């Protein structure tokens, strides 16, 4: 009888966790489907980037269409600089899981260079992103090596191809964004960026992204030359194109990158310097009470 009781109890536990796992898989699939549906040319949907659970809850409360992790924002919360190889794959995916748990919105993962140089490394990262529940991710061609900052084109393409093959096998609706990180100061550099982005699309990327592209003419050139949804980074100084203008041009997605995290950390640092060096506390009078951020945070039932 004791054996039967334990057996029935074990079956009950199995059924409970099985259904819990199925629900989690359905939720992830629904987020992927919703995220992919947003990627229409000219939509210019906003995808801001939280940097911790609290900022994710605020953005969830404001009901954006989707949000994304920020490698820089997360790195700063850990006391390290971005793009120096100081954040591991496991840490980045654990952070993504925290963000996912704080929102019902689709979440895109900023997964840097895929946490390794080889196509196999990138494939493992994309597999982990899908398992975590992300709706998409970006993979960049920056190596983190200042002496050789960008992967050669052939290697960069093979890395994206491995990512695309992995996501097509595991979760076809997962949105793979390929990033070209190189400078675009000259026409030659812009054409090299276009060459890379087109090669990434041919390798299976669903969306493309060149963070160094800033002005209207460059954006229009990309839109004309690359047949894929385009992400534009708007969370930076001296970027004055509006969402409507970007949408009218044909931009698909507008991300903020580390912009919100940078605003938060700068405000914190400026206030700390003010009270240390100024000897007064007027910096706290500068806080606006127009928006109560605490209303978006979880409270006791």
C-alpha cells in the first residue's frame, strides 16, 4: 500500500510538472508568434531595453509591444563594462529568464557575439535562447578583440547560418537578427555594411541591424539595398528622427539599446556627485512626480 501511495504521488507530481512545462512551451510559442507578426515593413514598432527586473516591470506596465535585453545595461548592473567578454552565456540567459518572468511581452535577447567565435558556439547560444523562452535574439559580428574587432565576412556568415539552421529546426518563428557592427563614416564603409547585411539575409537572418547607422540618408540607403526588416537604434545622443518618420521611411523596428540604462545610471551618478561635492541636497528636487514608477512594481496581495 505504501508503495502504491508513493507511486500515485509520483504520477501526480509528473502530471503536474508535465502540464506546467507544456504551458511554459505554449507561452513561449505565443510570444514568438506575436513577435514575428510585429516585423512588418514600415511598422517601426518600439522595442525598449530594460536592464533589470524593476525596469522590465515598468516597461511591461507601460504596455510596449515588445522589449529586449541590453548587454550593456545588464553588464553595468553587474559592475562590468560591455563588450569585453566579461558576461558569460549562462549569465546572459539567466538575466533573460528574469526579464521574461517579469513580463508577458515578447522579449528579444541581446546575445552579443553568441559567446564564442565558432558557428557551433553561436548555435549553442541560440538553442539556449529558445529554451529560455526568448522570442528572438541578435547576434553581432564584433569579436571583443580590439586588435581584430570584426569577424571576417566568411566566418561571420557561417555563424549566422548556424544560428538560422538551429532556430529553424527548434522554433521557426524565433526572430534571428544579424548585426553588422562596423563603422559607416565613409561610403565605402556603408557599402561594406550593406554587403554584410545582405550576406546575413542570404544565410537565414530574419532581421538586420547596423548600430552605427544614424542619419536619414544612410537609413534610406539600407532600406533600398537590403531586402529584410531593419532595426534602427534610437536610444542615443543627437538622434532626432521620430517614430513616424522612421515608419514612413520603411523601418520595421526601433530599439533603444543601452539608452534607458544610460539615462538611469547618469542620473544616479550626477545626483551622487552633487551631494558629495555640493554639500546640499537640491538634486532630489529635480525628480519629476508626474510618473509614479512604483505603481508598476509588484506589491503585496
